C-alpha cells in the first residue's frame, strides 16, 4: 500500500502521484481548509431565533429571567419581572399594591406570577414578540 495521501479519496491515485494544483478561476476543493469555514447564518430579522410553531421572531427577553425577577416579591419588591418584560404599567401596579399591603400581597402575587411566567402559556414582550426560553 502506498502512502495515505495517495489514496483516491484524498485526491491522489493508486500510482502515487499527488493531485494536480487547483486551476485559476475555480473554487478551492471541498472541504475548505481549517479556519476558513463560513460563519453560521443569523437571520437579521430574528437575531434570537424564531418560534418553532409560528415562525415569529423571539424576544431578546427571557421568561426565566422575568420569572426569577418576580420572585423579588418574596422580599416585598413586586413587578420587576413585568417591568423587565416591557409591561411597565402592570409592573408599577404590582409594585404599588405590594407597597400598600406591606408586602403581604407581594409575596403571594410574586410566587403565583413567577410560576405563571415560567411554566404558563406563551408570554410576550412590549413589542408582541414571544419570550424565549432559557437565559
């Protein structure tokens, strides 16, 4: 057996002659040399991906982060997760209700809202885009 580089699958032949150099004007042989692979395609209209079923662009906001921010209701600060999502009016209402009830409603509402945000149906940001999973 001749050297491995003379095998037909490597561009050589069974007689041991190396492959000819590439002709000018022709693309380089496949696969391209290491380090010269093209980058991954990123859709400029959906930099965070698209929803699997509807194809809508996903939000830059994460439902996990929004849910964890709602857990701040455990210490009396409610509405931060909703403000993060862009639902500022709803977040301010939650914050005011939490302050008026001395944090009692904030704890209960914060836990429930966290569960709804993290496990519930699809939630959307202020632009109507669905929140993405993960961080």
